[in-house]
């Protein structure tokens, strides 16, 4: 068992402990341990035998004993007991937006609800409002959450699909596959995955696939028993290029590219493109017919790559709600090879996230000054993620904001303001002279929360006028601003920052996959400010502030 698989088991255990009424501290301890394991790229056997987990923060003796049991038995006896005691439908209630373990337990024990279907029926009959602790307002919220849940079924966020792929890859390699490749939606950079496609390279005999995979044609197998449908396509070395090509692009792209002709077997994808008389089209752009015509005209930009990135912007530390210290985050940035890192912890209004008071801002700046002498290879910039207040002003007075190297302005509250008020709020923040970057511009959480109601065209127009950078936040729950708006924004001169919004060193790794999604929006290195060398980056911010002050003076 891999440590990441063990992490999923501990997360489920933590959930069921809370649902059963166990101490929330015990449940939180297992959830913390799951976070630790999720960051380890090794087998659980190796981690336990090497003693790497002993003495690790978040892994006490009791959890070590549980992990040892999991390693030996493949399960946790108490977890199995809880799964027998708690109806599966009650566990699913926690998938509903706004329904945590406490509310799910209350619905189960006080209202007799043991499934989402029962809850929906009870809400329509207004039986939930009659239960202690509930009201007509919460009943309406539950119905909204159920409707949202129905819309998001059968789809996964990218990082969850990657975990599913990684588990299958480990198994396939163990049963004789030479290599595997994620294709289809995952390779194209889709932010939501409704089907997982895997090309499996085999030298001779086909591996014995898991029992839930049934043949659908020669060399193709399908399973519909998991969270999303999964298709496995077998390929030999001499044909893998052709198979990768045929399993990556969508149907319209393939029809336009091949014009219905049969493709011979090629070992490399570039041979396929040469055979078709096309320049190689990035995998992320292989959707629809229009891209093929653009390729024939030579109208495909050189989209951004990982190697273009110079700076890691918008990361959090233990000064606010991050999991790693400032020093650990800077060290990680240095290991990644970045020239600069911008520490952007939360501002004082975000008290729930340990937001920094002005005094703590000064204390953090002093630590940064100390660390700058210890990390000469990476420049540490002192930024802040300043809350955009309901009236559109920024957290902190201007004289404090002026001291930061950059300011990421973000909304973290009042998501449900009317469309015109929310738009006006953001437009005012964009015009603020110290707003460097507008963070996660629409506030969406994929499969969890819809974007707030805002006029995106007005937002883009004002960003262009004020030279404010728009964030492409590549936290896997966000991917915000949606890539479908990127070309429009860039055509108006807007620049982007591709930021991980990392709250841990592991979260920094989201940047790599985020660049894949950014390529769907055809962002080029020129469009992204954190591809700039340090001096050019700082010059950009200086010029931006001068421009904003000029606009403010002229208004």
C-alpha cells in the first residue's frame, strides 16, 4: 500500500469517527496524520520499516499502531466496525455543500435521515424544518445543496482523477505493463474529469486486468464500477504514438485532423503529425475542428511551459493558515529552482485564517529579513493576501499596504451580494493603487461552490485599464479565473499570474499541473508576469503602482 492510499483510509476513518460521536480531537489527529502521509511518495511498508514516521509531527504512537495494523491487515478493525454501524447514506450526506459531520449526524439521529434521497423528500415535505436545530431557511439551503450535488455527480476534480490514475498505474505496472499514460480529458488539461482514459504499454501478453474491466473491442477495456468510467487501451511499442494521438484529442479534433483516413502505426506522436501534414498541436488544445484550421495557418502560439516560470507567488505559511513555516516554504522554492517567492499570508480581517495584525506584519517582515541572508539563491518578497471588504476597499490602510512588495486582493466573504454590488465591489478593488493581483477572481470551488455573480467582461475591462494582474489560481479546487476567459483578457492587454495559492510545500506542486490547464487558455510566457526575471518583475510592479496613482489623481 502506498502512503497516499493510507492517507485516504485515515481520512475516511477521521470522518467516521466524527460521525460516530467520538472526540473531535481524535478525529482531527487522524486527519492531520492523513495530511502527512499524503505528502510521502513511498510505500507504507518502507515508511514504517525505515522509521521515517517515528517522531514525525502529527504521527503519534497511537497512529503508528493504527498504520501498522493497516499495513498488516489491509484495513483497520475499528474502521470496519464503524462502517457497519453508520449507514452508507449518512456518510454520503457529508458530500452535500454545507453539511459537515455534525449536521449529518444530527440529520441521522434527530431526523431519521439516512440518505440524500430521504433528505430531499423530507425537505420537500417540510419535515426537516420541524426538527430541532433546523429551520425553513436551512431547509431551503439543503435543497440548494442537493440540487448542486445532483449536477456534480459522475465528475471528479483533476487532482482526484490523478490519484485514481496513480493507483491504477501502480497496479498495472505490478501485473506486467511496461508503462502507462493518462490520455483523454486528463491529458488535455480539463479541470473536471468525467471519464478517465489510460493507455497501457505492453510488450507481448496483455496483463490480467482487474475483474471490473470488461472488453469493449480489441485491446480496449472499460469499467463503470468506480467514481467515473475508466477505459484502458492496450498498445505495443511500435504503435503507441498513434494510440496516444487517437486517445488524446476529442472526436471533432480527430475528425478534422484525419479527415476520416486510417492512420498507420507510429512509435512517436510527432510522426503522426508529420504524416498528417500538421505542426504538432499541444495536447491541451486538441479540442474541436477550429484548432486544426488554425494549425494549418500557423496560428498556434507557443504556450507556457513549466520551465518558463521564474517566481512562485501567493503562498501561505504558519503565520496564517499554512501548514509549513516560512523557512520551509522558502527552502522548497529554492529546491524547485525559483528566482523569487512571494509570501502572501492572510490579512487581519481573515481572523478565521489567522490573519496578520499590523504588529504581526512587522514581525513577519523581520523574519523575512533574517531569512534573506540565509537563502541567497531565492529572493523573498513580502506580500499579503488582503481581503476585499464588502464595500470594495482593501484590508489595512494605505500606508501599511504601501510597505508590501505586492498585494493579492481577494474576496473571502459576502459571496452572495447582488450582481451589481459584487461587480462594483471588485471594480473598486481593481482600481486600488496597491492591488497588484486580483486573487481567484470569481471565487468558485469546483464541484463545491459556484462562482459568485459578477460581470466578468467589466472585470477584464477594468483590469486592462488599471493594469491589474488577474490571477489564474491553480489550486485544484479553483482553477480561477476560468481558462475560457484567458484569450479575451490577453487580447485586451491584461497580464496573468499563475499562482498555486499553496498552504504547504506539497501545495506548491500544484503549479506544475496548473500550467497544463493554463495551456488550454493559450497563455504564453509573455502573458504571465511570474515568468519575468526578478528585476523585470519588480519593475513591472513599480510601473503598475505609478500608473494606478496617476489614474487615482486624475479621477
